[in-house]
């Protein structure tokens, strides 16, 4: 009888609320801010909270996230697609990013297709050659000039606006945030005009979980966020605020 009671208690504990350690990049506003806010963090936190799980954000570079996950130091990695991540339990798409290519309008570049980027110096966000399409991956390998990926997207935006590279590739909302910030700080010319080349389809990102049950709880919470309208409220708040 005592063994049965202990077994029941262990089963109860195993399905209870837990703290879930999730990796986020240091800062990619408006998706992630360094103070623990942002579209991605709010969505993940509230979806996990539906089943009373708590979020513990772990801020590290994108390049180290896979290493941390494989080593068992974190429970989940965001912005991971099945073809770019480890063997794991993948959630439903919880957010989408829409990357584009940006160049100074004064350059009058003609960029109609992804392969046209081979003709320019390109700075992209970290792991862009994995997250974007295969055509872009080929460009990254065979560009006639230089191709670089950087973690710091503020610096990436700054380099373009100061005419220190030809083209940058990053999420459109991230670019607009940093452009506005740099202008407000008088770091760049507010009259600087930029061409936007929409070469990529929006990319749906998932969470890769180590635990299937936590993944299932997250998916259920995410479904409720969307059904209730709270998911849209989170986006709308940051769009208005920033």
C-alpha cells in the first residue's frame, strides 16, 4: 500500500508545474529586450503559464544555443526549424520573422533575386544561411565579395547607415527599431533613405523542447493565447510602444 501511495505521489510530481529554461538571444528588439521583455519572451512565458509552468530565460549568443541544448543545460531553444536544429520535440510555430535585404537608396542597387546578392558585400544576422532558404545558403558560400554573419544587429544596422557595407540582411522589425534608435541618438543621418528588397518569405519559428510533455503543454497554451486574442494583444503592444 505504501509503495502504491509513493508511486502516485511521484506520478503527480512528474506532471506538475516546472521551471522551464529557454534560450533567447541577448537582444533582438522588439522580439527580445535585455531586461526580459519582448514579443517572443511574453508569448513563451504566457503559453507556458497556461499550465502553470514558469519561464526562466537564459540569454546567450545564438551560436551557443544548440551547444547548450545538446549539453542539457537548457530545456528549449526558440527560433529553431526542424531542418536546422537537434533531435527534439518541436512545438507549433509560435512566432514568425520576416527577413529582407537593405541597401542605401543612393547606391541604386538592382537586386531582384536572392542570387543577385552575390554581387555585393553582405552582412547578415547570425545563422542566416541556416534559417533562410537554400538559395541564400548558396550565396553565403559563393559570394564574389564578402559575406559575414554577426550577432549584434544594432551594429549591423549602423554599418549600413554609415556606408560601411553594401547590403545587410535581417528582420524588418529589428531593422526599423535600430534605425529609429540610431536616429534618435544622432548616430546616423535622419534623412538617410534605404531600399528594402523583399527576397524572402516569412519564416515560421518553433521551439525545440527536450521534454515532450512540456512541449504539449506549451502548444496547448499557445493555442489558447491565439484563441483568446491575447497573442495579437502582445504584438499590438510592442508595435504601439516601439
